[in-house]
C-alpha cells in the first residue's frame, strides 16, 4: 500500500535540471527557480524531491543537496540533450518512471509543483492515476513566445492546448508577476485559479561584495564603465540589441567602456550558434577591443560580476519575470531592461533602473548612457534596487508564500483521480 505523506512535495522540471550548471544549453531561470524553491521549502520543513530527466549517462541518479532536499533523475528518452520542442514524445516514459519510483519508495506525493508546459502535462497525467494536488509555474507562455518569433515549431499547437488545459484544471497556477497573470487571462483562458507569487533571489550571495573588491578580483579597472549581460545565448534574449546599443553609445571610443557578455555555450548547439552570431556582430561593429565573453559564470564568480558592473542590461524580447534583473538589483547594480512582461514589475523606472522598448538599440543606448554618465544617480538606483529585493524578492519569502498556498490547498482539497480530456500529439 502506498502511503500519502502530507509534508512531501515533488517539484517536477522535466526539461530543467535543478542540479545543472546554469548557463548550459537551455539551463537558465527555470533551473534556478526550481532549485532555490526546493532549498527554501526544505528549510521550512518540507521533504522536497526535485524530479528531472537524465541528459547524460554520466549523471548521478540522485543528488542529495540537503538532508530533506534532493534531485532525482528519471530515464526519459535517450540519456542525451534533447531540445524542449522534441521532448514531448518521451513524457509517457517520465510518467511511468515517476510512478515506479513512488512504488519502490512506498509513498505517493500529495502535492506536485510542475514547471514549464512539458511538466504540466506530466502532472495532469499523474492525476489520472493517483490523488494529488497540482500547482504549476509556466516560466514562459507559448501564446506570448509565438508572437515574437518567425519560425513557429510543429509542437506549437499542442503546447498551446496543454497550457490551456493546465490553467483550467490544476488546483493553482502561479504567476510570477501581475503582467504574466494578465497574459494568462487574455491569451490562455479566463478559467482557472491563479495566484501571483514572484520569483526570488539569494540576498546573502548577491550583494555581499563591494564593487571595488569585485573589480580587483576580476581585473577590471576602477575607472572602467562596465556594462554587463548574463544569460543564455538565445535570439529571444536580445543580445544583439545590447551590442548595437553600445555601438551607438555616446561613450563609444572611450577606453573606459567595457562590455561583458557572460553565459555558457556549447559548439554546435543552439546557444553556441547564437554566441558565434553575436561575436560576428561585435566584430562587424568594431567592438572587439572593448567586449569580453567570459563564458559560463558559476555561482561563485557571478556575484562578483554583478557587483563590478555599473549597469546590468536585460534586453530580452520577453520575460515572464526575469531573475537576472533582481540578481543585479540585489547586488546594488541598476538595471536597463526591455519594457516587457515581468521586467515591468521587477524594475521600477527611474527608481531601480530604466526600461526601454525591446529591439530598440537607440533607446537602450540612451538609457545606458544616462546611468554611465551619472555615477551618483547610479549609486542611488543601486541602493533602491537592493531595498526592493530585500523587501519583496527573497527565496525565503517566496517559499513562505508557497507554503501557505500548499497548506491551504491541502486543507480544502481531498483530491481524487480526475477524468480529464486527453491531449494527444
């Protein structure tokens, strides 16, 4: 007999390994979110298991992060990297492996918190076979993404259907910003239960080092004007807009301006291809002398780069939340970001940074120049950003709000397997 243990929770992130090195192929904000939520929930007394898939035969099956928090990898298709748009056909295997894991362990998870649309399908399938409460975080919406790209993948119609079914059927969907909440209602469905709980950041790791010390460690001149980007190499991240903005900056040509583009890449994969494209734009614009690509920045060195920067730029075409923005703000570094999605929520214009229209290098150049040419204002923006993050965006506060939600749903729900409309590929 399988036992339902009330304080156990499964965080399911099929495509985003919480134990992965951030900056690898398709490893970014979702991975950080799942891992940090897992850690913080564990500190509040939950028994947390974070489920993902093997993407390499060398990976360990189980990684014990804390006494009551671990990452568990399940066989889901070949043990190799598979792009998100090609993973759906392997999800039934993930479901079967998850059920088998429960059988071996002798208990069922009363709550599953799924992440991204692929995992939402897994959760809805599990609900057909066992009683559980499903909470879901989208991380990105197909309805938003497909409006901003030219090549719509074949999986698009299925993804949109799954996202709609998820919103209409699970116990609660988490919106990480009011803007994401609005997009869910206007673009996905008017039905379903939504709660706004923002993402968080580590306010002890970020903001614990002085800018002068960070620059000394990284070998960056004290008088340099450092513009920083960090994230995946993906066309939707708008890195080309940032590079073109530096080319149009009124400060261009000054030896003090330094553009640092941080993030991992793997030759032959999509992020490696995009990095090569960005490097070619840098060369075409004659910015090679002032631009550096330090590669993947691990959790030890990343806080130093944030602290060293005069401004952090987030030029994404769309972000449902934007973890980089609050990591920078926690580090007392002002942010120039695209005026889209959750960035409109995290960045307060003229208070913690500036917003600019996406894909508009002229507007980005003007915003960056305003901050770089006014050091005192830059410091004011940085301090205000730190205060905002301390109040609203710590992982501890996120976990506290999630705990309240999970406990509330457990109190009001005695879930039973539901008969749901099957969504076939």
